[in-house]
C-alpha cells in the first residue's frame, strides 16, 4: 500500500515537473515574440489612458510640458523610478518628446508602450553615480538626448539610479543639463487610487483608475556649462530636493482634495 502511495506521489510530481517544463518551452518563445510584446504594450497603453480619462486633475496641478514652463522648453523632464508610468498619458499631445528607457529586457515593454503615444524611446541608462564613468550605452543615449534637445524636442529621463538609492538623483541627468545647456524640470504625477509595491526597490506605484490625479513640476534646475565636480554634486542634490518636493506636493493634492 505504501509502495503504491509513493509511486502515485512520484507520478504526480513528474507530471507537475513535465507541466512546468512544457510551460517554460511555451513561455520563452512567447517572451521573444514581437507580436506578443506589442499586444501586451497595447494593453498597458490602454490602461494608462483609462486612468487619465477617469482621474480628473485636481486644482493646483501644473502641466508636464507647456503652460507656465513653455519658456523653458526644450527641457529635461526628470522623473523618479516607479513613479513615472503615467507620463505618456499626461504629456500634451502634439509636443515632441524623446524618453530614455533602460536597456534591460523588462523595460522593452515600457519602450513599446510609450511609442504608442508617439514618444520616441532611446535605450540606455543615464543615472550613474559618476559622470566620468558612463558605460558605452549610457554615453550613446545621452548624446541622442542632447541631439533631441538641440532639435527643439523635450526629453524625459529617470533621475535615480536603477537598484541604487531610490529618490536620490544620479549625476547622469545633471551631466545632460550641463552638456545641453537646457534646464531640468523635476516632474511628478500622482493618483488618489494606487497600489504601492512595497517589496520593490523603488516602491513602484501601480496607479488605478476612477480617482483623482495631480501633476506637479518643481523648481527648475539650471547647470552651468563650466560646472566642476563640486558644483555638479550641488546640482545633483538640488534635483533630488526639487523632485522630492514635487512628488510630495502631488500626493498631498490627490490625498487632500475632496
């Protein structure tokens, strides 16, 4: 009897193992399928549009681009990791925007999604904790963003370093401002209905529809072309403070508005 029970358990385990193996074989080609990726990116785009449509802006909100900050364009829109997902839906239509997106496989869906809003994606990682040690991909991305600014396009860039200290700006965005001569516009978008992924390194916020929303552009940061290392560090801290203040104000508005 015991022998039969053991055989049965082993058989079930083998079947489960076979099922997992089969799923891996199916999942891997699906993950590489351009069609599947575009389909999922389309769903993401639909969802953020739904949030925008069903979450009216509260009084006190500003615009990500244009409005009171139009005279500072083209500018460098600075965002925090995990707080940036709604940007394509809140960015004004018809205004050119080039966004830096990580070269990681996970970020590919994000790149495909923003392209559905007419936003150009540049792949690279520009946070970095040292402006002298950009990797090849990051350097190419910064060059591409600088060219976009010269052409009169706004650019968007995540300010903090992937898997580094969340909500603490790296020097990459400060370097772009120094090279281009264009101002950094610290920007935040918040919704009253949201779910925070507490276990994620950056406390990623999943925004939900049918609530209120707020957009805040903080105090612009200008970086002189001759900024030395000490000045670059001061400007990095300035970006951090301005972006954190904008984020706090956006959440205050959506959580305090009636």
